[in-house]
């Protein structure tokens, strides 16, 4: 029996703030941190790999998983559905392993409701919204209309920051990764994460 429950680390951010870059780096740099693989009905982007970046499924399959209660959270964003499979989260918490979710504000709220005692939430913001706009334009994958919609949504989502446990201002990926690593280390040492039957101070 593991000494503590596994932790669900949730990273959220406005589009373009860098949460996906930080999350991918964390998967490689932070020992013992697994990555939750989300489902989506959108088409793969250039460079994305099935089962690594996302599980790409059709809408019929996505709806089947909703009906069978196989998703811990799901939402429709920008003409596609996204969701988080529930089984890997349950397995991580029960086995004492830690898992990282790269999801939006709405999804984070749903996960916190399902796992109120087993989450640690991190909100990522860019240094400024001007910098965020520049990052979106540098992608070269968005129309002007899409950029404006994402910027409006980013400002709306930023208002949710006080709901989170931690804030990371992502000016440089290396610094942001170091902060995320510090958060993971601190959460793993919390007495509140220990299982009820593990009490070394009584030995």
C-alpha cells in the first residue's frame, strides 16, 4: 500500500500562455509525474502524435464515452470536443502515483469537484496580454478572427486565476518549469496527502 494518495496536478492557462510547452517539459524533467492524455474530436495538428499529445476520436466515440461516464470532464472548445478519461485518474490516486493534466478552466472545475482532496491547481499567465497576442500571431496557424476570439477568451479565463492554488508567470520556460518542479515537490510532502492508516509519528 503506498504511503500517500496520488496527486492530480492541473495546469490551466489562456491559449498561447505556454501551458502545453511547460507540461511537455515537466513530463521529461520531473520524476514520477505521468501525463494524462486527453481525448479530442479535432484533427491532429502538424507534429502531434496519437496517444502522446491526444487520443483522436470521432464524435460518436466521444459521445459513447460521455454516456458511459468514462470521462472525468469534457467540453466543446472552438468547434471540437475535448475530454479527460477518468480511469487513469482513479488509478493514479489509488496507487500513489502523480498525474499532470493540461486542461482549461472549465475542465479544472469539474476535476476539482470529482477529486476535491487530491488535486493541486496551477494557473499559467504570460507576462502581459500584449505578449500573449504576439505569441498567437507567431504561431501562424490562426485567422485574425480566431486570434481575436482567443484573446477575448483569454481575458475571461484570466479572471479564474484566484480559484487556483498557484500562479506561474511564464516569461521563460526554464524558470516556469523550475517553479512547477518546486510545486510538485512541496505537494508531495504535505501531511494531508498521507493515507489515513500511515502514521510514522506513532511508531
